[in-house]
C-alpha cells in the first residue's frame, strides 16, 4: 500500500510533538532522511506477494 500524500517531514514533526521530544534543527534533516529509508524498506516488504494459503507459524524454528 503506497501513500502518495505521506509527508515524512510532517510525520517527524508531529511525532516529536506527540512524544514531547525536542528535535533540534541540526538533527531534523538526518531524522527525516532515516525515516525516508525506513519507508523505502517497509514498502519493499509490504509489496512482497504472499499466497493466500500461508499460515502463521506458532513457533519460529530456524
């Protein structure tokens, strides 16, 4: 699922307010860049097709 209208900078600003986190200006651009990377990785994971008959394993066994 892709959200074209999603603004990562706005998300970072809103989450900083919600968490009462003082995000200094010199760090904001790096935080936004990291969230952009996280978003790109999450999009890859979310776009991976899974068969309908896959079941969740109750216990992970490597």
